């Protein structure tokens, strides 16, 4: 939990340059990446909070194993679902609100039962214990893209 909160704090440091774009790295702005990372944390937490831990059914996923061991997602290989696609223009105040909501969601996720879960389209069911590292890897993935855009 602390690592994920630290990553969200790191996202907030890029708000002053949120309008910056480098199309050689990404077609969208730094602000889009900040908002997307926050939306993923918020939406996954909402899903987990509503789940029934008795229905958690893990399954093996080779891709999940690779991602969790390496701590990295390949760039440009997946498309974000519509629910976590930010709007085009984002203001600094909107991004600050999203950062605050993501931090609140992390606290709420921490209070969920161990086997409350969400279903990832590639990795299958991830319980609370697996979700924290997943969210850390995902957020860090976008921080690296942001750093490359800002460089």
C-alpha cells in the first residue's frame, strides 16, 4: 500500500507539465497518463469492494507470471478499456482531484477482504493481495512513459 501511495504522489509531481506531449513516445499528454493511472486505481477498487470473496477463483496465467516477475508491462501492446479512458483536455485541478480520489481508493482497497477481487481480461481474477502489486506495476509503467515524454 505504501509503495502504491508513493507512486501516486510521484504522479502528482508531473501535474505542472501535464499538457506536454511527445508523439514519438505517446500520442497523448502527460495529463492523460496521470488521469488514466488514477482511474485504473479508482475503478478497480470500486469493483473489488463490490465483489464476493467466496467467489474468488484463481487461475494460472503465464502472462501474469511474467509481468509480476519482471514488474513490467510491454509498451503499446494493450488498449485501455473505455471505463479508464480519460477525456482529452484535463485541468490541473481535475488531476489534483483524481490524485486525491486515487489515494482514497488505495485506503479503501486496503480495508477490503483478502479474497475480494476483480477480473483482469488477460490475468484472470486478482485478489486484493495480487491487486496491490498489479496496480504498482501499472502505475510505474505510466510513470516511465511520463518520464520519457518529459525528458
